[in-house]
């Protein structure tokens, strides 16, 4: 069973600025970048089409995810850093998802989405938000 934890910075419209800053300050390299408007199969309000849905930066040997919040998603100063748990199968994703939501709250139900067979978000009872991401086979 392979599990990978990745820091995930969520911003309210400042993802592009943060990426430019990390490129300069940390020699980060952009590996992937996609806007909400570029994501397939999603109805996105016009004002949110250019917001970053996801990006992957490489800093040394470490990945860093940076994105803007989904349109309509709650954002509070101080909750910008999340953790992404990446697993290889849906059953492992469900196990982590169900365990972390105990005493916490579901932010996005675990579901198949264009980039993952099982993806969801949950904030645990300690206030830490986790993205549960399953790799495609």
C-alpha cells in the first residue's frame, strides 16, 4: 500500500501570485497548472473560469499543490494549508475519508471526478482539511 502526503495551499484567488512568489523565493518549477475553465465537465461561473483549479510545483524533491478555492467554497484566513493524501485504490481512499470525518465535517463527498476515481475533502475534528485523492490506474 503506497500512501503519499503532500502539502496543499488553498487560496481565495491568489494562487497565481503565490506560484510566482514560490518560483522566485524557492526556485519552484511548475509541473502542472489548470484553471477551473479548462477542467472538463464542470459548469463554472464566468468570474471563476480563470481561477486555478490545481497546480503542482516541484521544489527540490518535494511536490507542493497550490490552488484557488472552488467558486462558492468557504474560505477563512488561516486555513490555507491543507494536506493531500494520495492513494492507489478507492477502498483505501474510502477508509481514510471515513476515519477522518469522524467528529469532523465533510467538505466534498468522496466521488469520482474527472481527475480521480475517488476524490473528496474532509476537515477533521482538529480543524485540519484533508484532500483524499486516488490515482487513476
